[in-house]
C-alpha cells in the first residue's frame, strides 16, 4: 500500500469500537469518480452499528467504514465519465443491487432477494473517509447553492421514496386529494417528512414526546405544521379532533406507534412505516378494531425502506423548493457539527442530541 | 296497498327476528328493471344481522329485507331501458353511493364519506323477496349457462375487488410476478379466492381449522391448491416451509390471523384483509418484528370491502373460466338449499354448516 487516507470505522458486532483507520488511497476506475468528502451525516442506523446491533464488514474485511449520508466534491474522474467533472458537488446513493429481477429492472430499493449491499451499513465501506470512489451512476449532482444542505439529501430521499410509494399505491383510487397528514416522530426523517408534506400543501400534525420549545418544534412550526407533544395531547385525543387522516408517516422508531397509526388512519388512507425497529418488543393490540377499520375503510399500511436514485434527485429538487419557501430553514436541522477524525469517538453521542449531527471533513 | 309480494325480513337490532313479511308489489320506474328472484345466498353478514350485531332498516321503516347475493330474471323493464330485456338473468350490486368525490368518480366501493347504503345490509331492502326493482346500472347480466352458479357472483366480486386492488397497488413495482399465495380461511370467500388465484396460475396454500376430508378441502384440492388444516400444521410452521409469499387473502373472520399474516408475508408482498371482524378482541402482537419486517421488505397490508360493478362483471367472466377449467366445481360450493319462505326461519342455522347455503325462490 502506498499513500493512504483516513477513515472512521467500526468492528461490526463489537460495541463501541469506533476508531480512525487507514485506508488505501482510492483511484477511480472506468466510469467511476473519486470524491473528496466534505461532510457526512450521522443517523440512527450509525448508532445501531456502533452499538453492534446492525452492520457487516465487506467480504474479507475486519472493519466497516461508517457513513451513508455524504456531501463531497468530485476530485477526479475515470475513463468514460462524461456526466461529472472535477469540482462538481455530489451525494451518493447507498444500496447496491444483487441481480434479482427487481434490481435488474432498476428498483434496487425494492430488492426482492435481499442480498444487496449498502455502503456504510451492510457489506460495503461507507463515506466517512477523506475520499471514496464510486460508479457515477450512483452519484447524484448537488447544485453549488445547496452545498450547506446537500448532506440532507440522503435522509430526505428516504422520505421522498415513502411519499412516492404512497402516491403510486393510491393510483388505485379514481380520486385522491390528500389534505390531512400526521407525522409520527420529529427526528430528521419526521422533520423532513413534515417539510415535504407542507411543501405539497397538506395540513400536517407532527407528533413527538418532547414539549416545545425545542429545535425540532421550531422548524416544524416555521414550516406551518402543527407540533404536538404527546406529553400534552395523546395521539388518541388528537386523532379524534382531526378530519379524515389521509396520510401518516411513522418515523419514531417505536413499533407501538405503527399500530396506533393503524387506528388513526382515515378512510382510503395510507400509513407509511419508515422505522426499522430492531428490538423484540410486544404489545397488546386491539386486533378486531384495527382489522375492521382497515377493511371497512379500504386502508393501507405500507413499509418503505431505502430510496431509489430518482428519490435522491427528487430530494435535491425538493431542497431547492424548501430554500425558496423557507430560506435557511433546512440547514437549521444541522444542530451539531463534529470535526471529522478528531471527534470520531463522539459519533455515538449524536443520538438524542439536537436534530442532525454531521462530521465535517472539509479540512481533514 | 294493492297486491303484495312476500319477503324475508328482520327487525334490525332485535336478535332472532327473522320473519316473512308482506311488501308492496314493486313496479319498475324509468331506467329500472323488475327482477323476479330465483335464489339468494346467505353469508356471514346475514348471520350478523340476524344476531343483531349489524344492519339498519331503510329510513322510516321498521324492518329490513335481507339478502344481497341474488340471481334473478328480468320480468319487466321501465321506460328508457335498452340494455336488458324480460327473460335476462341478472345479479345486482350491493352498495349505493352517497355523493362523495370517490362515489361521484364511480368508485362506490371506495366511498370516502361512509354514508352509502347497502341493499339487504344498511338502510336499503335486500333481495330476499319474490321480486325487486333496481336501476339497470346496478344490475349485471348473467349468461344462461351460468344460471346454476350466478348466485356466487356477489361473494366472488368481493374477491375480484381484493385481487384487482392488489394488482393496482403492485403497479408500484417495476416487476411483480406473484408465484406463491396463502389464503386464510376456507369459507365461501376463501374458496373463491383460492379458485381465482389458481386460475391465475399461482401456487396456493389454503389454511383452515377443520382437517380434511370435508367439502371445502375437496373443492380446494380439486382446483390444485393445497388445503392445510391448522390443527395439523401451524401457520408459523407452514410459512417457514414456503418460498417468498407474494400474496395473502385473509378471510377467516378472526383478527389474530390478520396479524399472523403480516408476519408471514414475503418481500414486496401484499396482504389483503377481507374479514369484517365485529368484536373487540385484543391480542399480544410482536410489534417490533412485524413493523421491522413490513419496513425492510417494502410490504403492504390493505383492507378491502365491497366491490365495484366491474368486479361483478369480472366475477361473471371468471365463473365461466372456472367452468371451463373445473366443470361443475363452482356449483359444489352450494352445499345447502333452503326453500324460500318456508325455511326462512332456518337461515341463521346456515352459519358453520357446509360451505354456502342458498334460499330457492324459483317456485315461491
């Protein structure tokens, strides 16, 4: 190995094993770009990997480089690349296909076999490093004016996919004009979901535990949504006061809420489940009432994970719309900034603090 | 009132109040047909109405004429009717619109306001009478060769709608080639669902409590599906032995199965819920595991009730296909025949006996 670069890695399955590691200097092959990393977002999945609940190293490797929410700058391109140039800002998608019929049709996010890899999560190194290479088909350009918020494209893509899926599913209806939405949870996914649904013109009720004032509540209210603390109004009481709930995003990470969401959903409504709940919690559920309500109201509950490249592109466009409607609002989701390698050991602290923590690699 | 006709009615809310009643002789108005009833099927909803758990009389009336699964013969037509002639065989749809946007767009089965009426169930008289009138838009022609099975079109329409909705929902996928289905329950809906899915070429596993041999098991096996008694193999054990379960129909009437279905559903699969569970049962549910499975597998749970006119038309066509593939099989669902008015008091006994009970009005 010649000159190397630094990265932030864990030993999967070994809790608290975050460390700075040395990686081979990446060089772009044909159709690839070399991307210099500017910043990387930290999310709940990273925390789960750090806590050894999730995550696998690449085949043959002992460690996994973390990070799947990236903003970077193209430093060089390999042979055959015509769509990107050095200096371009990009983010990167996360999942790589396994050759199943759905992946082959271009829907990697709906992979049927489940043998995909995910950069920074499952069997492939992530983006918490000085630089990385990637096939340009998995890189998504970010306009320079969105540099401060481009690191949010990946979490936004998850919400874009869920919303796009809801719309695709609702093509079953001759008429669907959603007016009222509930977002469960006010973490980054819940807030970005709130902004998306507000931008689409819906009345949005965003539920979280912590009473206002707090940074999440402030962002939600600035976008014209209603922030509701479940310590002040129960979900059951809130739903009784609402008109027909057309759409629910569940993003709390608490599976009980998925089932409360089924009870709150309105006629012809769609409940999109976005939380990967890693535990084995059980709960006493009113099975007759939920089933009857789903049947008589032709209601739908749909799980949604990951995102397609088109959702990343939609997310980029949407961030521009957010800036237009609420200048400076999206960037206020970034409530904590850590210094790339120096603060790597503090990533695990990110959970539960502020809204979104990012690692800055600009000067790394 | 001049000459009258006889009908079978209940006093809604009064258990065991089935009685023969006298009704005014119906006369077809403009765009209506007068239909002489040949036979009417009895279903679980009728039993619930007889047990006073469901059902409302028409506005201003004290009683509700039962029956929503009908085969009849057009006796006369009113002014403006060009699509039907005396002698034509017909069935009738059940639900009538309330003027909501979805009903106005022609999707009465997806009614948004919930103020619909349903003949024989909610606020409108049913078809258990010597004759009835109806706007021809709600009448569906039955070819004469399907006379013996035409009374099955209504329950089949419920399955047709669920299958059509599943296909509409799955247009979210670039590729959906379902191969394996599970049908929960082997009542008329479960059996008709089994036949439909077999006719579509799927491998079908139909679960019910009662071990074979029994009439339901015989029909299921003759259609090439696998009849599984849960007294011999548990649902959990069965699902572990199956490939990816692409589609589930839940038609047991037991809400716990809806949640077991969520656990059994495969990646990108759809669970269609068809049972209107009237009670208030609760159950201990593995909420984390179900939620996680739905999310990571992009899975869908969808309620489905009632049927559109197009589903009745599809049902008629499908019965013809059933006759072609399995001559005489569909009619074997009719395991009990009662004599119209003489046996009216025995309708309630229909539940739990054989597969489908019909009342014969041919000579009434």
